[in-house]
């Protein structure tokens, strides 16, 4: 069971996070940071990709994929998803994670209106 959007907006406003898009933008920025900085830590990469997939596919409530496509951080991730921008994709042993990233990005694109 989820709370009404107004409750979340009130919480975000009180703690100075802005609206739900601003919060999602911060989450995506952290996801991108993790994928760039922690490429050799399989557990961090796995958990980061699980979070991204959950946002795109939807966990509790509706998927955030269409809303994510409106964010600058997401557009940057879609443009720069190779080893030059995300070194984890070139780390030996991360082949499965690279596939998960690309599958999740494709799912997000297919959700676009």
C-alpha cells in the first residue's frame, strides 16, 4: 500500500528536496555515480542495477520509467552507456551486469509514450 503523492510532496518540501522529479534526479545521479566509481565492486554494481531496474519496471506502485526519461541525468545515462563513461562495463566478470544495464535502459526506452 502506497501513500498518496501529496504526502510525499509535503515530505520532500519540508526537508528541502523539491518535488518528486528532483528526488528521482538525485537517485539517478547516485546510480550513475555508483556505476562510474565502483566498477570493481560487484555487490555495489549489482545493488545499483537492482535499484535502477526497480525504478524502471516498478516495484510498489507504478513504474517510474516514463518519468525517468524526462530527467537530464537519465538522458545522459542513455547517451553515455559505454565503457568510456561507465568503466564497470569493461571490468572482467561484469558481463552479466552490462547486460542487465542495457536491458534496463531498453525497457525504459520502450515505456516512452
